[in-house]
C-alpha cells in the first residue's frame, strides 16, 4: 500500500508506504502522473478520475481544495477510494493544529503519519465489525437451501444440447480474467457473455461447472438482455456498464470487463486448463470447502475458531451480503 498527498502541481507533501522498501522513483512517477492528469483536465472537479489501473494495481484519487490524495493498492485490497477523504481529513487536522502551509508538511510528517495509520486501523476495524454484524444477523438455519452442499449431478448440468468448451480453450479465448469470473460466480455477481452465439452458449455451459456453491440461473442466449440471471448470453448490452457488480465477457475482444481481481481465485484458475468439467467442479468444490465450513458454523451460531485470511473474509462477507439481498 502506498499513500501520497500532493499539491495539484504534483508536489509531494506526505508519503506512506507499508512495504519494507520505499522506492522513490515510484513516488516520482505517481506524482508526475497526477500532474499530467490535472493538466489534461479542463474542469478538474468533474474530470479528475477516481481510479485507474497502474502497474497491475489500482491507483485511487481524491481531489479537494488544491490537494490530491492517492492510494496505490493491490486489486484485492480491502482499502479503496472511500478512505481517501478520511485520510485527507487527518492531514488537515494536523495542519489546522499547527497552522502550517502545505509546503511545510514535511516538518510534521511523524504526527501526520500517526493520524494516517490510526485512520487505516479504524477503517479496517469497521470492515471487520461490519462482517461480524452481518454474521450475527444472518439466519442460515436453512442454509442448505441457499448454498448447495451436495455435488451437482451430471444430468442436471448436461440437460441440454449445448457442447462443452474445455477450460483450455476458454483460457485461450480470454487469457486474463478467469479469476474475476470465478469470484463473480461464487459470490453472485451477474455475468454477461457476448460474441458468436455458438461459442457463447458452449462457454456458458462450461462456466456452470465453476459454481459449486449454488445452482446458477442461466440463460444461454437472449436477443435482448434480461435481468435476474447469474449468467446470460447476449449481444444486446447497450447501456450496461461493467463494474465490480457486473461482469461482461467479450469473447471477440478476449477481455473480461468489470468484476474483482483476486490472487486467491487466480491461483485456482491456473489449475483449470488441464481439467475436465467434472474434475474442475470437484477441484473447486474442494478449494472452496472453507466457505461451506464457515456457513455451517454460522448456521448453528457458533463462529469458527479458525481465523480466515483477510481476502477470504472479504469473499465470505460479499457472499453473505448477496444472500441477504
């Protein structure tokens, strides 16, 4: 994680880097990028971007009163642009206390750092508290009807004439983004597949095997986009904007738009090309066993003693939120 507070001209006022090595050239590149973006924006307030992809990470921006706060984090990080106004408020808190000009901030770097780190800790604590609140409010006494713990029978998966498209072919058609698709199918983010109809239908048939947590509501092809499906094939997606809550797979471009990247699901996706449909289903079912164990413990209101890694906590939290919706 890297936090930079700069002037609108790119002058570095404060920096925080959670990594062990502080790479100065990276800061120079980021501040230079900020200056370039502002210079190219005819109306800063409206044109200044909220986020961009940068060197395989996400760079979030927040602009206020000639000050820019930027946050560079891994894509799966729990921190996002929502925290930036809070971080800037901490900077201004110290500035108001000592009544210094922005260019004098380096003199108060230690005190600003204390406030920034405290804000980060409180933000993360609130996320975890929110998760526990959802745990407490979620009634999973009938979780077996919401989350299918039983293996999906072959006849229920192959109940039509659509051909199966091997995962090796799928990874060739879309070289990057399988992790986003896996994430979406597991937690319940809608997936739209576009392109040649025959390939679309075959791909959807294969993607159904990547969801061991529930039986997906699928429509292989529609000439007009319809809501309410986990996966739908169509070339009519006008007005739909891919986001963290909507995934669009464009087979012709070979790109997955929207969704969430995940190092956890990326590791799983790398194993798929060599597997058959049912092997893929069994493999993912085994990999996601921690979800079922967590839900089972929640269903009897006894929290698991095991501490899940943060990324898994975020996946489980999003899944529970989708179940409550």
